[in-house]
C-alpha cells in the first residue's frame, strides 16, 4: 500500500506559497490605488501602509497555510485529492476573509476621512405645507410655530 501524504504535502506547499505570493502581489498593486485615495493628503503614508499590509498578509496567511499542513490520511489517490482540496479550500476561504476585513477597515477609514471634510448642511430654504384637511389618518395638525419676535431696540 502506497502512502500518498508526502505528495499531498508537497503539492499543498507549492500551491499555498504560490497562491499567497500571487495574492500578495495583486493586493499590493491594486491596493496602492485604494490606499492613495484613503491617505490622499499623505502619499508616503499610503505606500508605507501598503507595504506593511502586504508583509502582514504574507506572514499571517503563510503561517496559517503551514499550520494547516499537518493532518490527514491519504491511503489512495482519491483520499489524497480530497485532503489536498480540503486544505486548499480552507486556505482560500481564510484568505478571502482576511482580504474583506482589510477592505472593510479601509472603507470605514475612508468614510471617516470624507465625513471630516464634508461641508455643513444647508439651512432649510422653504416650508412644505401639509395638504388641506389635516395630517395623516385625518388627524388635525398642530398650528405652525409662531414667528420669533424681534428683540427690542435699546
């Protein structure tokens, strides 16, 4: 009986390292545009954050990929393929979760930054009168507020 586990481990390691490297390069390249918008006032900070994110991404995901390496039984080719598919599936789902958490965090940061630069709301320009006959469900509307009186002149 042949043990297929070493073949599974080798295939998994090559695939996991290649996948994490490819994703890190893709995220670095495309994330630079996103971070440049988030940190528009400080482009050097956007570049530094991008490099740190890719480094953290690689360390976390490669560490997790190596953590997933242990375990599994592969007595025949079918079991070997199932072990490999399960390991790669868990790795891909974890990569996606980490990616979307990063995107959500920077979306939140960008929203806060844009909110800080928004102009204040505009004062009302006109009053909308209710329809004749009262308010909703036929209830009478309260009278409109009285106009403020001018202050006495000293």
